[in-house]
C-alpha cells in the first residue's frame, strides 16, 4: 500500500468502533494492526516530505540556502554597490529597474 485511501480510513474507523462494541476476531485484529501501521507510515511520510521543503532563513543575516539576502517578506535584496556599466552581481544587467541604473 502506497496511498491511504478513504476506504482504508473508513475500515480503520469501522474496526475501531467494532472493537469497542463487540470485539474483533483474530483476523480483524491483524487487519487493524496492518491498517493502523500503514496509516502511521503514510502520515510520517507526509510530514517528512513537508519538512524537506522548508527553507530556513537566518533572521540576523537574512541569508538563506540560495545564497541571496532576503527582506522580511522573503524577497531577494540586491546589493547595488557595484559598477553600473556592466552586468551586476545580482544577475541583472544595466537597466534592471533599480534606482541605481
């Protein structure tokens, strides 16, 4: 099982209710264990995937893994202390729209 389906979740809930009301057969207990394990593994994978997408920005330097500085909104901040007759360190060419050009 790679994906948690609505049917899987419905079955987990059914088995849980049944276990409280009348009890489960040995086969149903085994099925419940497997489904619960699958559910937990599925949730753990989702959390892991989300955590891998997080980019941490150092609040003091405003630098992130991309090597650029960012303002408090997450936008790149370009240092325009450079020669305005050539391409700039920020990757923009003359006339990039900053007030220094």
